C-alpha cells in the first residue's frame, strides 16, 4: 500500500526562494533520471534561514539505492558528509535536499518524514510521463515538524516567474 | 579526559551552534546519552520511540562505524576519543 495518502498541508511559516538556474538544474536532473528517483543538495545562503533562504545551486548526488531506485533514494552518511563539506568549503550553506517522485505527487511520504533531518528543506519534484519524454509536474517543498509527526509545507518562490505548485 | 562528539551542521541548532560537544562517558551509548541529557531537544532526532538510534543516524568512533564494531554502542571509551555523528539521507515515494 502506498504511504502517500491525501494529506492536509500545514504551512511551515518559512520560505525558500529557488533561483532559476537551480530550478533548471534540478528539473533537468529529475527528468534525466526518470523513471528512477534522483537526489541532490540545495545550496545557498542561510543568512535568514529562520524564515527565508535562497537556493543558488542544486547539486546532484548519486542515488545509492540499488533495490528499488524508482521508489526510493539513499545517500550514505560519509558520501553526504563529503559533499556537504565540499559545498561549505566553497562558501555555500546546505539548505536541504531535493529528490524526485517518478509518477507520484510531490507530497511527502512516511519514509520521507521518518528519514528527515530537522531544519532542512526537502524539495520534491513530481515527474511523470514516458521514458525519453517525461514531464515535470510539480515542485513542492517541505520541512520536518519539530515533533517529527509530519512535514510542513514551505512556501516556494522563484524569480522572475513563480514555480508551479499545487494546493492540497 | 572527556570524549568529543562532532555535531553535523543539520543538528547544531540543538547544541547552541557548537560544532563539537565534550562529554564524560565510559562507552559510546553513555556518551550519546550524556549529549542528549545536556541538550534534550536533540534526543528525538537521534533516537526513535524505542530508544534506538534512528536509521539515518550513523555514529563513527574515529574511522569506524559504531554499528560495525563488535560491541556496537557498548564499545568502551577511555577518554580523548572523537565520536562523529554522520547523518545519511533517504526517502522515497513509497
């Protein structure tokens, strides 16, 4: 049974601004990876991360999931630590992570919630269609509730044109 | 001599933005307990409801993943060691 249920969307009260270059890169990654899930880092400035942060770069990571890469992703701790340290050495703040949901909505799953780190943004790209010509359906962003009971929706903005989102 | 625990950036908000916390403990599990006793807000993100380390929480003693040590988190500490908390990320559509 899918763990993706119809969910009430609760506002996190925070906002993530996605620069167009980062949006294009993560969208290209999600489309290129279809029908497998892809994953990557959201890098930028956390100067005002309590309420708002800006993603300057989306940096792909390798999905190490071997058993079911169309439905799951994993990045091991040491690889993640190396990637984050390299990004921080370049002057980026690690704001969060993106991953794709092939042929599924851009809503969080129980697995997403259970594995989430606090204080990070989790951007999900819904991709559907056929191999060779998939379509980016939606981007939505989530943040773990402090009590770990749910993921709260984070406002996602981009310039100059708004990112397509879907309401629950 | 205390044990030093290196805190990943994602969890530093729970330890007053410190990159490392020093604790006194005789084994790994005791060190982690001392850490969450000192910073209770961190506990729910390190352990699940049954008290086990969450699956995405990896702890290294020096270069070794504690889960792969013969005694696991009961591995003894003499003081001066460095423990590193290394989260992995995972998830998926179902």
